[in-house]
C-alpha cells in the first residue's frame, strides 16, 4: 500500500508552505483569453525556480512526521464548493452556471459524524429540515417549498434514493441547488423538488490507495463506525474499486428512542487508456430502524394557541412505535467521447425497498395542559423503481460563437404496493405521556400481510438546450426546453383502477452568465418547476374528480458569484410564483367549485460565504431572507405555514497555530418565527442553537495519521420547536455529545 507520506517534492513544498490554500478554479474563458493568464495550470510555488526544494533541505524543513500531519489535517477540513452536477448540463463550475449550486464534501460528513442527510444539511443556511407527516422521514425545505426523500437524486437520477432516511456515509458529496429545476432534472416522482434540488454523488476510488477506519459514539449510548477503502488496478490504473461499510446502534439523546442503521456500498469505475470511455457501477444497501421514535405533534383545529415545547430529551412517542426500512439500490453510468466534439452518455438506476412500521401520532387538543390523543397506524410499504437517462453533448463553433448542445431523454417507472391497519386512539399527553399497550387493529385497507400494487407512476421526457458563449467565453446564454409526460394510475386496495392521470407539459429555460473578471460572474435565469396537477375533491363541489394540468412554478432569479478556489461567495435574488388549489363559491347555487387559480409567491435573498478567511481560519455560512405569502385564494395576504422569514447559519474552524494538529470548531444556527396555521393566528418562536467542538490529528506510528474528534450540539440545551411546516410541530434535538476516532492505515 502506498504510504501516505510519499509525496513529490513539489507537492510537499506546496503543502508545507501554504497550509490551507488551494489552486484557484478557472472560468471557462480564462484559459483562452489573451487578456488573462490561465489559472490552475501554471507553475505552483514549489515549481518556481526561486523556490527549489532538494532532498537535503526537505527533511530539515519539513520532516516526514510533520508533513503527514499537515496532509491529514488538510484532508479533514471543512469544505464547501460552488458548482457540481447541474442535471442535463453536466458537471459545471459555479462561476459558469446561471444557477445557485453548492457541494458539501465527504470530509464535512465525516468530521460532523452525520448519521442522516438532514444532519449534513444543517450546514446550509437556505435549508431547514422537518419530519414527514406521522413518521420519521426527513423533509427538506428550500425557498419555502418541500423536498421529500422520494425526490432526492443520486448522480442526477430520481427514483433510486432511499425514501425516508438517507445514510450519508456512502456519498462523496451532497449537492444543493436552490430554485426551480424542472428543465435540469425533470419532474420529480413525488411531486416536490420545486424550490430546490438535492443531489448525492457516490464515492469512487481516487488515485491513491485508501484504508480508513472510524469508530464513533453519539448521544447517551449510541455507538458505531465505518470502514472506507479503495484501490486502483491495471497498468494505467484504469480500474477502481471502493467499498464503504457504516453502522450504528443504540439509544439517542432522546429518552427511550433507539436507532439502528447499516449502510454498504460497492462502487467501481473503469476507463480505457485513452480515457475516451468511462464506466461506473454502484451497488448499495441501506437499513434504517427507529424504535420509539419521537415524531411530530399534530394540532387540533380547535386550538387557539401553540403548546410550549417540552424538555429537549422528552419523548412522547409510544413504546410500541417503530419503523424498519430496507433498500437495495444502485446505478450504471456510461460515457463515451466519439471525438473531441461529441460525447454520448447513458445511465440506468434501480431501487427496491421494503418498509413497515407502527406509527403513533400525538394530536394535542389542549395547548395549556398538553392533553391529546395518540393514534395507531400500521403500514407495510414496498416499491420498485427504474430510472434512466441518455443523451449527447455536442461542442461546435459557428464563427465567433461556441455552442454546447445538450439533447436526450429520461424516463422513470415506479410501482408501489402498500396496505394499512388502523387501531382505536387512546388518551395521552404531550408533557406527561400515557404509554398504552399496542392497540388492536380495528380497520384495514388492503392485505397487510402481502400488500398488493396500489399505485404506478410513469415519467417520460425529452430535452434540448444550447449554451452559446462568445467574447472569449465571458458571456454565455443558455436556452432550451423539456417536454414532460406524467402518468399515474391508482388501484386502491381492491386492485381496481380508481384514478388515471395522464398529462404533459413543456418547461422552458433561459439562463445568462456574464464573467466580469476571471474570478467573478453575474447570472440570470428564468426556469420552471413542475408537479402533477391535483384532482378535484371536497364536500358539495360541482366538479368532483376533475383532473387538472401539471402545475407550473415560475422562477426569476439573478445574482453574482465570486470564487478564487480557497474562498467563494454568492448572492442571489429570486421570485417564485406557484399556483394553489382551493374551493370557491359556484355562483348562487350554494355549492363550490374546485379550482387551481390561487397563488403563493415566495421571494427572497440568499447570501453565502465559504472558505478560508485568513490562514488557518475557515468559515461556511450565510443567511436567507424569504417572504412567502398567499397572493390569491382563501387565505389571501397571509404568510405561508412553516416558512421562517429569515435563517442564519455560521460554521467556523480554526487551526491553532501553536498546537500542531489541533483544530477548534463552532456552529450557530438561527431560525426566525414560523406560522403554524393558514390563518396566521398561531406561531412558533424563533430559535438559536450553538455547537462547539474540536479535532486533533496526530501519528500513531510514523506512517499512520489518526484524528480524534469531540463535539457538543445544542450546547445550551435550548427548548424549541424547530419547524411547523405542514401545520404540525417538530421539536429540536437536545444537547448531544459526539466523539470519534479515525485512523488511516
């Protein structure tokens, strides 16, 4: 195995002389412009004639032990990058995109011991996480609109991500795009991902062999660890293998709640000697189990106020409640360069999942005493998904204009089998839970022992775009469209076709990027989000059962970006308008008519800073201001439920200069107040949490760096409702201790 300290003299010189810095990224136009020198391909400090490094003075100035610590310490640092995979446009640098896209790296996942995707996204000031309705699934809110777990993508494909909870240890990066994205990624199968998109990237083998072992401890009795190993084979290192195994088990910091997880990933890649053909194959398994989980709190419609939050470690969940989820998923991706102008690509992914759980949902009927009722629902759920994408990228010139043409198609097939068993509700209390025995099932829907097919979804689309750049690539204009067909069939629990939805729509895109300098750009986009239209429902309406066309959410956004590699910043202004459904009076008949001419408008400002402020001091964070308001409909003029007016995040790391290998960390998260009902008569207060920690990198032997981490989340043990999205309450986690030890072998 290649030793971690074996480095070229040039690399050692760079690491040793400029700790924490990196080569600046290069805009597309910088390498070809006669006015600007290329960045990233020139000589480094270690290559410059005035800074020659010899074998004799290398050991004296930077002994191997110190060099290994510096390298390991650098690898562990917090890093957020502008850019990533922008759907059908491919992987792009942030400065070259007319969209707001950021990537959170695996080093951040490792350092913060993130066990779920929601814990990773706590670092993003524009993302807030809540639970799903009546269960423990994570739902992400971006620009005031939700993203369900069903609609998180992997390597650009929808439908192959575990549905409720995601183990982040399998992924090399978590990419967040703010804003509508129907053209880039197509309509999501769950009908969300309207205000943003979350995309995960599988890990693959790097150029150096890796064997990393980590043990960790969380909460009051939750232990686990992971193994991450990779290696490349072949004369030209054309074949790579990476294996990941992670798990945890035990009681969380919430009293009585236990969680168990196992995640396994085998990721392979191959390229020919000319690197004109590239193939990756990823096979993964994930199991997540929650026992006596603390879910959300539903509010009775008769309440006039919101109950106060409980002690953070308090658990009102019934002891018989649980959720068990198993998924097998993966994908194959192929790219081939026909020549220097044309690249063909194709991807196929699949998922099979099996879930079951006893769900206990507390509905509070008295806000002062906390009295309420606990419901019982048993749900077995199975799904099978297949997802594909294929197309071509063509680079051609027409006179002074450069064209990047993207064209292709995508499809997704989803089948769901489920049933349910309902039991009688029992009395309980938010503040003094009454733990009842498991209720008897009094009503069922479908076969709870062998669920049958309940729903089928088919999504088909074709897309085309052309990005035209000119003036030494300083200006790039993108125009295109996606034709999307959405088809769903519902069979009910008697296996009889009850509903059939088959509609299509065309979603255009316009994007503009102007490079002011080689490190900055301004951008504009006009893009849409797309979701299936609703079906008319309600009491005493004249158009019961009417199916509506797909709902389009229109976004206008402009902003600016600055990126020098080790430091980046972005500023965005946006406006989203989304049609809403409601029932309005139908003349003087006393009946109503279901319509989709309501409107919600979300507009705001987002500001992000990432990178090294001064040598050894790194910062990631920013703020998001949002005004989400009902402009037309029943609640015209009211603020949207569960959308805070502002959010602020700040993550900081500081390498202690007088203690080699020691880094201190801290994080602040602040969220403004949120309304809990559509009438805006109930709201939850704003909240702030503080996290504090540190890590120390040292050598166990001459060649094996180790990193010891310790952290405390919610340091002050704040009592707060974290979210009221959907009209139900999610309480924040209590003070939580985390510790881990990582060794590179």
